[in-house]
C-alpha cells in the first residue's frame, strides 16, 4: 500500500521510509525538518498554503490528504485542511466526489458533523428514534445500528426531535425498534403553555411512580399517579392517585379545588380545604364528632318557644327561628353538619309540642 499526502499542487510521498523530492520544487529539507511550500520549516513537518487545485473548489489553504491505492471497490479519501489559520477541518471524500466536512477543530470548540461515538455505546449526534422521529440523541449504553431507528444495548437515551419533543428512553436489554416496541419511553413537549408529558400510542395509560427501595416484595412502587388515555377500554380520560401495594394513603397540599372556574370561589379565602364544583356523590359520608348536637332540647332547663311565639317570629321574618334565611343561604351556603343539627333541633321541638298537645287532648277527653 502506498500512503500519499497531497498539498494542492505539491505532493509528498512516503513509502518504506524513503523520502523523495525529485521533481517537486516546493519540497524542502533542512536537517531533520521537512517543509512543503516553505523553505524554512519550524517543525519536523510544516505545510504552507499554495494555489488551489483547479476544479476541486478548495481555496488557498494548507491541505493534507490521506488515500490508498490498494482498494478494489470504492476509493475513500480524508483531507485535513487549515482554514486561513483559524480552523482545522477534516473532509470525507468517496470516489472523487464533493468533499463532505465531518470534523472541525478551533481554539474554542470541537465540532462534529454527524455522530460522535465514544467506545461502543456512548453516542451523540443526529439520529432517528425507534418510532421514526428525526433529531439528536445523547445515549449512554444504547447504540443505533442497522436500519435507521433500531437501537441495541442496555442503558438510556435522551432524544430531542425536530418536532420539538424531548424523549427519555430506557432499555434493559436487546433491541428497540418501532413505535410498539418503545415500551420504556416518556415524551415531553415544552411550549408557551408549559410542559406536556405524552404516553406512547400503544399504551392506554402513563404512570409517574415513586419508588421506595425499603418496601417488601418485588414491586417497590410506594405511590403512583396514573393518567389514563382515551383508548382505555373501561376507564378513559381519568387521573388516578393510588398505592399499588395498598399499604399507603393519599394526601394533598390544601386547599384542593375540583372542577369549576377560578372565578366561582376563592378556595384559599374561604377557609375550606376542599372545593368541589358540580356536586359530590358517594355511598357513605361521615362527619366527625359534632360538639353541639341538640340533645339539650330534652333537658328540663331548655326554654321551648311556644307555638304562638314561633308564629309571631315566622310572620316577622319569613323563616323558622334559628334557621338561616334564604338570603343567608344564597350568600354563604350552609354547613351540612350544622344544618342537620338545626333540623334535628326543630324536629325535637316539634316533638315536644306534639307531646304537650297530646297531653292536653287526653286531659280534655278525661274531663268529659
């Protein structure tokens, strides 16, 4: 094999340790130093710019070319070119075609055109995701191979797609390729409305799980937030908060609003921990201990308002004494426990009146 190094119209041939300058007026040797295009080289090998090669599109910049003449099929060449002293470029050339820049060095940064592979499974650059989206990847443990979009290995990859999504994918082993095989991915989209987390179309839900290594058993999820999609067969479009192992409880930072526009009520200002718009339906509702339950109506010291006094109050106020008016309920609503206690008080008072009336009826019957 002959290794040839070309500098535009000047050439240096190195073969079997023999250096020849026959017929090349731009090749100089000063002691153990060699110059191409410069008669006073300052290094062991120094290349100085010369006129460009006609028809190549390469300008007046120093260039070093590596090629081989032993290939039986395609001819591959690599050019190392200095750009007016500020940058050093590496071009790839196949069969004499247009040079393609693949790598650039500057005093401030290193630029890679295409992909950067560190060892076998450290990957950075332009790629295609397993579900066919194009973009860029930072991969640790996963490597693209074969058909575009096929990934192999054990590890994780971060994808930034050209459509504006950010994908996080993990793979324990084997090959990941195609939308239905991206079982371990989370997709993020950021825009003016915030950050959106998307599930894979093949899944009916997406989970946000909190892991507790101290939990017994193989399932270490301490708590899970599950967003169920529209394609779920039985429970579509819901958000679940649950404990996979049924050994925990659900807590929220108070106050909590469920439904209704923000203009309906200020939850924080209302003093309540939970606001539900549209109603609440349940099989059981229990109110904890109530300190003023109206058993006091039956105590001997209780002053029962007479029916005459009750009638006078109703005529003046249009509602029972001790019961909130319609205007008050419209403005402030009602407390369920307190209202039940008030209604019970009125039932107990009514019962006492009925008992007293029954006594009077019995007395009249006995007097006849």
